C-alpha cells in the first residue's frame, strides 16, 4: 500500500506493473480460497454468516451491532488506522 501511494504521488503508476506477477496472484488466491473453503467446511453456514456477512459486509456498511458514523471522513480514518501497517 505504501508503494502504491508513493507511485500515485509520483505519477508513475506504470512502475506498479513491474511488481505484478501472475504466479503470486495465483498463490494468494489459492491460499485464501483454501482457507475459506476449510473454514466453511468446519463451520458451515454459521461461519459464512458470521465471518463474511456479519464481520465483513455489515461492519463496513454500518449494519448490525456495529455502530459506525456513516461519513467518508470516518471511513477514511478507519481504513488508515486498521489497514495500514503501523
């Protein structure tokens, strides 16, 4: 993410394509799919509802028991504090 932001600021997004690798994309998708498939086999529909629907989709859109402020600024702050590596 840091590299992407730097390249955007430098207006040099073409450099980003040098980092792209189909084998890496395939590996990440395989690992992620394998993890979710295994978790779904063990947890079934309960896993799907809790992990995918409740904790990911509902949390981001402000539904369910998660109390969020629905404005762009608070979502940007959340993204910066939760997803960046600091």
